[in-house]
C-alpha cells in the first residue's frame, strides 16, 4: 500500500446534495445513443445552465473523440464559476494520465477512477485477488492525486461486494487521497432499504469517511434507482450520480429529473436528514428546475432516445389530464391533482387533453381559450357532439373542436 497522504476537507455544504451528471459518459453508453463532440458540447452548456455541480464529460481514454469532447468541455464550460469537469478512468496509469490531460483546461477538474470489488468481478473479469485489487485501488488513487486534488474513487459493483472488504478498500482510497467515494449499484440489484443500510454501514465503519463526500451511482434494472437514492440521502450520501431522461447502460442510470424533483417537491420531508429545520423551503440542490424540460428535449433530440409518454417529470403526459373528474378538479384548484407546477420544470402550462373521459367543464374552458363564446344551450349540444366524436377518436385536437363548434353554430 502507498503512504497515506493527508486528506483535506472537501469544500461543500453538507446540508445540500451535489448533482453529478453522467449523461455524457454513462448515459452515452446506452446502445445507439452515441453523441459527436459538437453535440456533447451543446449538451454540456445546457447542463451548466441547469446548474449541475459536476459534469462527467466522458471517458478520455476510450476514443480520440471522447478525449476531445472532455477537453473542449473543460475549456469552454469548465469556467471558474462553472461546474467541475470530470473524466472517468479505469484504475490504470494510462487511463488516469489521459483523464488528467483532458480535464486540464477546466478551472475545477476531477479524475474519477474505478475498479471492481465484488468477488464475481474479481474472479471472472479482473482475475485478481482481493489484496491485489486493494493495492491497485490505493496506488491508482495516489497516482490520480499526483495530477489533481479532486479525486473520486468507485468500487465497481459495490452493492454485490462483501461489506467488510468494501470498507477496507474505501479506507485505503481515503488514505491515498480520494475526496469523493462513490458507491455504484452497477447492475441495479439493490433495494431501497438495503442500499440505505449499505450507506449507513459505510458511514459507521470506514475510518476517515467524514472527511470525504459519499456519492451514489444507480442503475434502473429493477426500476428502483430513484428510490434507492432517496434512502442513500437519508443515510448520509451527499452526491448523486444521474443522467438526463435516465439514459444509460441497459435500463439506464438514475434519472436526474426524478431525483431532483423528488428532493424538491418533498424537501420538507428530507430536511431533517440533512440537518435542516423541517420547515425550511430552501432547495436541497443547486438545480434550476425550470431548465429540466429544455434539457430533456435536447438530450432526447441528440441521442435519438425517445422519452416514454408516461415518464415521470419529462414524459409528454406527465402534466396532462384527460379524465373529466381530474380536469374539473384542476380547473378549480391545481393542487387537487398536481403535486408540482408544470412551470417548475419549464413548461408553460399543464395540459388538459380532451378525450372521451373529459368533462363539460374542461370542454367549455378549452372552447373559451379558443375564442368561442357559446350560450349555455349551444355548449350543451356541442358537448353531446363532442362525446360522440371522442368515442371514435383517441384525442380531440383544437381543429376537431373548431369544426365541431362551427357545425353547431351553423345548425343553430
Ligand atoms: O455503473 C458503474 O459501476 C459505473 C462506474 C464506472 C461508476 O458506471
Ligand atoms: Zn454506471
């Protein structure tokens, strides 16, 4: 093991959560989502607008294009008041050197190095023993530290690693100078309770852990990525690694918009876990939530990855109401069926989608918006016609409505 170096306190407020965006690295590992340098640069600029704390801009050694993207993002987005620009590197000297070169132009750069620690990965992938991997982790963190103060270390497949061995590796990484310790649920295997307990165990058993930031990295194979993160925050994690629209390997990474909005909408529930007064309404992250929708559209357009209509927060239906009862409630008071404002994620308004479940109230409100001033009698008979049409069509457009009302007026 290398000689331990003193670790300085990371300069962050412990009562807020750091958002580490990996759309351009793990997100791009999604089949078919490859981005060119220019597209990555445009997305990185938007991520800075969104207010993420860290941009994992790529895996510098992976290809000349990835190196160039990290370098250019470091140069243009990595300004003094901009986000930390990070490159991934295996626990291999050549990787770490390439990462260090690529992030050089950034005012705040980070090297993120990783090695697997689960027995299954050690046996079949690395073909190395536990002591060998421990020594490599320590040596490579120290090597990364020789280029950059800000070093993140990830024991890959942490959630399937023997916890006692995990603690040992993390302690060695801290002693070698790691400032952020990231706990990846690489295969999306963990459950919320288990993940929370793992973070709690790390906080209680790893010497020096309080001088570092505990980070978590999630995959959504069981659809539990966001729930796992919320438990991690409750147990001491202060950095969350996520991707826009939840893109990434297999079922994807934890979706940035989900975890950010969960912490935003339920901030009073989470306040005590971050040592804040319950009643505080101050945001828990630095994200400008009104940039979420725009960022989601941009990433979807460049990656070609469509967002499912019922996707939480950014799906086309996330703020759309079709049923009559819901539409009636929304028109009277939005809080009846909405837990967050469409405007809070950058949409102009919620949508009342007219279909066969819609009620007279929503129908009348839409006609008013379209400029029709109908009498009570006209409205009643137009509504009967509307229900007939709605039985035959999935969704009624404004054109349908105009045609329908004009017919009604002609017949009157
Ligand atoms: O899923 C994973 O383990 C990773 C690491 C490189 C952090 O993406
Ligand atoms: Zn990952």
